[in-house]
């Protein structure tokens, strides 16, 4: 599910409008129910930006790299400013301006993550102990030696 495609598209459009279109834009969704990170990556010859639903914006450039000082759902104009500064050899400045649809996207991602969590939980009665997600993914369920416990 590409919940973040609208956000990635808004950022891409702003970059194109500013005359600094990336060479590539990649939008990924997890390939399993275990991994819950949505990713968008924008690349130029020597700069890469990566947005993650878990960690927000990061960058790699010849003179610096790491988290960008932007809101997780930064306004596209703030991303444009950060890219322009990186391209000119400067470290981006802090900007907390948010994308107009940030709240809607955050809610959609939260709902999606919750639906994944609930789909991984066993559908059992109230007296039975739940098995851990990690155990279910690995394909085995721990059985207690005590009578009646699962």
C-alpha cells in the first residue's frame, strides 16, 4: 500500500517546479507484514534524500549526511530549500513547516500500522495468552509446561 505516494508526489512536484528535479524518485512499501516502514527516495548525481514513515527525512551528500532538520512530514517547499542548500555545499537549516496534508497522512499510516498489528494477533478467547508477534513470524509457538497455559 502506497499511502505516502501523494506526499512523495507533492515533494517531487515542488522540486520540479523549483528547477531541481531529481534524477530518480522511488516509492516503496514493505514487502511483508512484519516490516512497517514506508519509504520514498529522491536521488541526484551526488545527493540522496530518503523519507521514512518511521524516521522522517535523511540525506547523503558529499559534504555531510544524516537526519535532515525537517519535520517528518515537512512542507515540500522546506524540502526544496534543503536540497538547494545541499546542492550549494551548505548544511540545511532547521524548518518545522509541515505539509498541508500531514495530519491526514499520519492518521492513515497509524491506521495502516494498527491494521497490520491486529492482523498478526491470534483470534482467540479472552482466557488464552497471546503469542508474541516475533514468535508467530518465526512459525513456532511457545507452549508452557504448566497445565492449561499456551
